[in-house]
């Protein structure tokens, strides 16, 4: 049960939960909506390999043609559609028919030698594998493989998997360490993690070896006759030394794609954040499998730590630099465009969850699962409207006139929407993981996330089922019940790092919490197959690291990060840039919470948070600035600040669903 | 007396003052040091037009060859050398000889048609005027003209001026509005301001018209057959649409050189900061001359205001973006590299002073002169060592491991060191300006800066002389005395905006302060040709605007901004990033000042500032961060902070002169 794509098949998530609600909305709206977009934009027909007018368009970001990732868009949609089809007693024939037709087109499009790529078969024939760095051939293949795995899971046939294995075989011929092979690796990692899953699913050894090769060869400074592959490849293309795609930090800046050094030697997490997460997911998977060197394992830990301590927003978002869609320097985490940038791409947050899920299997620690949950409810959930028809690509923590808090129907580079689709399709797979415990006769279930859900699994003794009943994350009581063959089952329940109180009823003989996971022993379960875990949820104040130079405060409650919106606080005119929060608000009982719904969204229960007379608006524009401000002037501006009677906060994921003027902010300036 | 280059000739600055000390050090060390560098690097001989090995070098920043600005380096050195020669009773024959030899080479190098440029005559003959945007031909000419003006002032002959007028005549033929002319303008402004000075000095009308044309045509979107000049020029060069020099924000981003719109329509100050300042200096000069449209005058005010309120460091430095050596978005002013960048180029600060000096002549207001003085003592003075042998190009407010607080002997792109030379040469010209007052029979002297100095000037009635005796900025008492024909002379004395107290002895009948300038009437002066102005100087706390997200405090005293250095505070290990300052330190009498010198620099008196038990070190690295920090954790880290017994501050210009480990910081985190 190493992959969520498998675990989810045995997980039923109740539609009453926040998770279940989103999944149900995706099932009802997102699949068909995205299918229509695939049709409308030409993606659906692209594997017909007929010329489309868009292929003539000068790309906005040369050389990345607008259609360059179409293969992956289709692959991800098929993958997501299949996950949803799996749970349906009456599968939608339109969806089923579309999947089948797409797979048929893909099969027909494949070249006899196994090659398959829309761009290089239609637009630039003859140039395949000449620009692994920028042109996403291998990335596209990765997503097609993941689609094929889901297809195989649902349909039980090899119609999609077989051409993929053939393509992998071709890649294995063309790329590798032999003298006549290209010593290359994907510019945008994804294929690596897909190959490991392909190997797991099919046993295909070539896939495993290729993934291992990609990971070990990446960033080799001596890969091609004493020089690195991308430099040699660029020279072969006669790429000018001073040329750079506009999104590159600088010409030949290989750290953009994490190829500036072998992975094991990388000191900090750098460059394009989605690439970094997909790559590290594969590396962590290799570690889990015992097939990675010790220094690779250390690198995963080092890069993860650098990320969560110095390069992650408190929503779980990563990447502050728009130019390269990636990481800035340590502690560079402005909240929005007018403060210096905030990117926090949706796919990157999904990538963090993928990476955390892999690491948790060899290093069970709540520090990974806390981040996984943080991303889930904040950085990922904020990226779709509640009806799952609109999306964000960038997930800023503060809006500005230039970048309002709003969502869109689609994107030219459309990686995020279908990524959300496939993610929600298998969301249940992130809740838990089953494995053999250290005690050889015991089956262990690690429970990472809480949600009303049921998990069926096998033990050495037979079938078992674990059920959670709760209203998490709105309420902190989680009722567990284990049924079936409950002998020799041990549970590990995550106690979140932010939890200030928690308890188990009936009481445990002793509380054994290791790395943030509470052990529920087989002995206890034999007596108490049903028990309740209670985690205290109350509003907290959290902050980014002081070295981010922000001095802001954010309201959080459980795993949910809050924000303010103009629709609730209609007086705002400046995106809450001048709204300040008194750090004593909780101590002074100025904070109240209330479960509520809004009239326009009657099914969306949430806990609203209200701050009474402990927030202020300072008119910073009136400050007398001539290169600097005298401290006395600053003091005066605070003295004349306007107190806000009631400032309302809503969950960050809830933003931009009720109209308004697109003003929202997560972190408010600290008042005192 | 419109230009400081003229005013300084009648100004004697005492070598006892801070200004005078720097000028004396430049006279003693900088001229010959830089001459040696010109010789060692090939610049001195370059006008011989012989091939040099460096011309073969692949430029670091293509297409900007390393020697591209050599013409201007030579021009600026000649200019500076001539200013210093003017004041010498025994001119150094080496310097005199070098100037003469350089001018002789320049004369010989000029083509019969007037063209003169090292790069295009030696390296790329035949390509002249094909890339006005990037290749600095017109910029180089501007600096040669300024050199020629200084040369003419000192030598009284036309040996340098005559070839310049010939070159200007060629430019006038090649560039302009006629159909057969290039409708272009300089990529790096400088020629505009030089042409206006050339016109003032020689009366050459062509120079004036050409400057006016450059200013009015710049950014014209319809300049060439309905398109802008730079786009058409780029097409003629077959420049790829996606290509960009690495320092450009994006391909064809004309705002890099302030050509994205006509100047009158520019809403905010953008792009390369030196270019912006040189350009606006010329525009303001045109305004002063009554030859600019009202909307150009408004643009100068608008762009100045945008700069000083939202884009200027509290040292007077401008430009936070290293990539384009220029302005970031509003309020984006990180202190150093590890906080997101700080550029504050030396030349840009000199440019701010040039611009302020022009504006002050038509809008006498201390808000301009305060900034002029701020730049002088901080952003500019920090850019050279006290012995004037070492320089900075970038003037960060905080050091980091990557960018220590240190100075260098020279730079590949060496615009700053010779700019400091010529600036110090005529520094006296910035102190004051003489003009006819509104009352037609009265001569008015505006005193912008205070320093022990004497100014000789003419009135309608005869010669007069104004003398300041003071130890400014160490002490706030300034003794003025007017001698000679003192009839009908009126003074305007700047009262700095930061001054919390000031007074005149003998007392004025009434204090008439208009826009920060105190009027000393002819009537008063007739009775009191000697009087004393006292401006209270005591340590103050200043801060950047709150929307910079910094919440830092800085010590200032008079016009001097202070910093902390590791050489005084030897315990520091993190560049003072975790050093915090209690905002109540002044109120609580924790701040003391002491005039002092350091043993290694016995002649450099300064006021040291000491903070006793009101600064703290917080070990931020110990904070438990997993994407965020609980507020309680933050509070705890403050509770366990270490109090600093005595934190010593020195003037920012004083930094990096006494060894140490290169750690310095201007703004410290606000403690409470």
C-alpha cells in the first residue's frame, strides 16, 4: 500500500466531510467541465496528430509552445476520471466513452518505435530528444504513464499501459550510460516517480532502472565527456551563451531544474518548485525501497528541512519567485505581488503532499504529516472554488490591485486544474497507510489525516476495517472503530504538532507518543475496538519566521489557516495592508468562533472567527515620508488608528467564493 | 550659477570639515590612484585605437563588452582631475601631463566626420549607431563633453571642447526628426544633461535643441512609422523577440531605460536608477530654463515624490533590484542580499543629488535639499574609504555572508570611482546657489548645506563673500558672516525637516520659514552681517515606511545615518540580523553620544553613539519552525533574549575602514 493511488481504492470518504464535499463536487462538476475544456481547446483531438491553428502561434514564453504540455493534460484527466469512475456504481457513459476514445487515439498516435509526443510528431518532427531541458517530452510521458496506471486499475486491460511500456522501452534505448546513448534526464521531473509506480504495478525492471538512472545521473558535472549534459545539449542546439528563456534566473542556470549538482550534493532546495517536489518524491520513494544511497536519503531530509523551515508559506505554499515559479532565498516569503511576490503554485503544494506521503513511510513523524495536512486544507484547497469549477494557479497570501483574490476557469499552461482532479480522485489514499509493523506478526495502520472515512485492509489473520467518525477539521472529536479480524493490529495516530491538548477515551494504560504518533496497541484494541481521540481545536495565532521580516500574525484553528476578505469586512479599500492585529487578542478574550454557513453556500459549514475591538486600521498613506519616517511620527500614526469593532476571518480555502472585490489577506501586521 | 560645476569655483571648503577632509583625501590619493588604474587596465591608451587583448574577451554581460564604457571612464577622470587642478597653486605635473596627453589622443582618434568611440572604431567598425539602446555611444559622448567643459574651465583652451562640438554636430546630422534621420535617443541618458551644460557654456544652440529633442522624443510610441524607436532598431539588428540581455527585466522591457512612455506620461520612477536620475536631471534643468512643458515639470515632481516616498532607502540610496540595477516595486526595500536585495548604486545617489540641485533652483524646498544632504553624507560618502583609495558600487544597508561590508579598488564596470572623483572635485558647488531674488534689486543666496566654507559672489552692487564657520555635521552651530558689498543681499537658509529645534542669534525680528528655508533679510544682514544658526543635533530613531514590512529602527543624528559594525561589537556572528533595538531607548535615556576617534584613524573625528542595555540578541535559529511558528514560541524567544550591555553605532559612511569581518547593519529589528 505504498502509494495513495492504491490506498484510496480501499478507502471510503464520507461526503459529509470537508474532504468528501470537495471530492463530491469534483465528481459532479470537475470531470465533465474539464472534459469540455479539453474538447474546446483542441487538447482532446490533439493525439489525432492533425495540425491545429494554435501550433502557428508565437509562444508567450518561447520556446514553450502553448500546446507543449497537452499530452500531460490529457494524461492527468484520464487518470483523474478513472479514479472517479472506480467509485461509481453507475459510471457516466460520456466520461467512460471519452477515456476510451482518448486511449484509442493515443494508441494510434504512437510511432512504430514507441515514440509518442504531440509537439514533436506534428510541429517539429525530426527534433525529438534534442531539448530534454526545456521541452517536456519526458514529463509528458510521466503523466501519460500515471494515466495508464489508473486506466489499468479501472478497466483491467492493457490498452493504455502497453503503449506506455513500449515508449519506456524506447527511452531505455535512447537514454542511458552507454556511449551511444544520451546521458540526459528530464528537465521537468515527473517521469521518475511515474516509472517507480509503473515498476511497482507491472514489475517491469527496466522502468525501475531508468528511474534510478535519472536520479543518480541528474546534475552530474562530468556526464558527457567531462561536462554536464544540459550544457552539451545546449551547444548541440547552437544555443547562444547569453540566451535564456525569460523564466530562467540566468542563462544556463541549471538550478532552475535542480540539475546544478548531483541531488545528493544539493545543499538547499532551489529553482522551480514543482520540479523540485516531483523529483524529491521519486528520490524519497527510492529511499523507501532501500535502493538509494545514504547520502540521497540525507539530501531528502536536508532539502525538506530547508524548505519547511525557510522557504514555505504558513499555508503550506512554496515558491515566492514568479519568474522561475520557484523558491526564493531563505526567508524570502512576501505575501503578495505588491510586497515582492508570492507564487505558491497549486501543483507545488500537491507535490509537497506527495513527497510527505513517501517520506512518512520510512520516517514516521508528525512534522511531515502536519505539513501534508497544512497543504491539503490550505495551499491545495484554496486552489479551487467550492463548486470545483474554478481554479487558481498562484496562491498568494495577500491580494493586491494587480493580482486580486480570484479564480479562473482554465489556464494556458493548465497543469493545475487536472492535477487537482486526479488528486481529489484519490484523496482518500492520503489518510492512512498500512504496513507490517516491526513486530512481524502485527499489521500497523498509520493514520495521518482525520476525516469521516472507512479503510478496508488485510492483515495476516484476515480482513479488517478501520472507521473514523468525525467532523474534522471543524470539530476535534474523532471516533475510531475497528471491525473484522482485529487481532494483532496496531494503530499509529498522528498528534498534530500544533495541538495544545488531546486525549483518548477510554484512557490508554500509558501514552506512548513517538515522533508525534500515538501508538494504540493491539492489546488496547482487543479490549477497546472503539475509542475516541479528541484534539483540542481553538483559534491560535501563528506567524512566519521573524527573519522573513514580516511581523505579521495569522489566525489558525486546527489545520485551517484563516484570512480576511472584503466580502465580510466591507470597509476595506487597501487589501488589508494597513489592518493590524493586537497580539494579545486571544489572551484578552477578544476572539470568538462560531460555526456558520453563508446564504449563498448553505452546504458549506465552517467555523468563522471574529475579533472584537482588537484589530486596527492605520492610515499609513498619511505618514510623512521623505526617504524615512521619524519614530515619533510612526507612534502618532498608531495613536490615531481606527479600532475595528468586529473583524471577521474565514478559512483561507473559503476565500473568493462569495463575490466581493477580490481583497483578501492571511497575515495581518502585528499591532503590539 | 546654475551648475555646481561653476558654483564650486567660487567656493572654498575648509579641509577641517567632513566634506573638506574627503576632498583633500581625494586630492592626495584618488586622482593619481585612478590614473594608475587607467594605465594598468588599458583605458589610458585606448584612444590610441590599437587593438587590446581584452577586446577579444567574451563579455560577462553580453553584449556589453568590458571596455564599452572606457570612453566615459577617461572623460570622468579628466573632468575630476581638472576640478582638482583648479584649486592647486602647484599643479601636479603628472596629472597635468596626463590630461594633456589624453586630450591629444582623443583629438587624434576622432574621425574626420566627428565620430569618436573606442568600441566602434576598433572592435565593430561599420556598426556605429545601430544599437543606441544598449551600446552607450551617446552616454560616452556625454561624459566626454563634461570632461571637455572642465578642461576648458581649467586650461582656457578649446583643445577638448572643439572635437566635442564637432561630434555633437555629427549627432545632430544623424539623429533627429527628419525623415532621413534616426529618431532615436540614448539608452543610457547622460548626454542630455551634458548638452544643456555645453549650451550654457558655449551658447551652442544645436546642443540645446538636441537635448530638447532627446527629452521630448524619448518613449514616443509612434516615433518610427507608428512604432517606437527601440523596437524598430531591434528588428533592424535581427534581434530575436525572446532575446534579452541578462540584466533586462524581460525582452523589450523599455522601462528598463525609462523609454516605455514619453517622460511626461510616466507615472512612477522605474528601471535602471542611474539612467533615471541622469535623465530627470536634464528634464529638471529644462524646467528650470523655462523650456519644458508643464506636464514635464509635473512628471519630475511626480517621479521624485514616488522615489522619495516609496523607493528610497533611508540612507538616500535608490534601487533594490540587482538584476536591472534599479527600482523595485513600491516599498520593496530589503536591506541586504539575504533579505531580497539591496543595490543603492553609488552613481545613482550622486544622480539624486544632481537632480535635487536642479529642482532646488525652481522649487526651493527643504524636502529636496534634505534628500541631497542625506545622499551626500550617507549613500555617497559610504561609497569610498576614508583614504579615498577604495570604493563600493553597491551600498547595501546590511551585510551578509554573500556580500560582506567591504570596498574594492576598482570594478569591471567602473562608473562609480571616477564619478566620486569628479563629484568631490566640485563638491563645494552643492552648498549654495546665488540668484536674483524676486525683488529685482536683491541678490539671493540659497544655503542648502552647512560646512566650513566661503563663497564669493557678485551682486548688482559689487563683490560679496559669505562664510560659514562650523563643525557640521558633528556640531549644530553655524556662524555666518557676510563681507564685501553686503547691500541688498538676502539669504535663504535650509532648516532641515528632521530638526526638532533651531534658532538664530542675534534673534530675527520674525521667523519667516517658507518651504523649509528661513529668510534672512537684507535689512537684518545690514545690521547683523554676522550671526549664528543653531540646529539641534541629537540621536533620533528613524524607520523605513511600515509598508516596506521591515519594522526596523535606525539611529540618526542630524543628517548622519548610523550603523553597527562587528569591529565595535565583536560578539556578532550573524551580521546583526538577530539584534533588536528597544524603541523606547531614547525616552529611557539609554542612548549616549561621544565625539571620538579611533587609533587607526586619528584624524577622523566622529560622534559615536552608544545604547546601554536597550538592545537584545534573539536566537531566531532556535525557533521551532515547521512552515510557521506559534505566537507563544515567538514570545518565549523574546523572553530568553540576551541583553547587550553596550551597542556601539558609528556613522554609516565610517563603516569598513577599520578591518573586521565585514558585518554591518543600518536597520535593527524593533524589539518593542
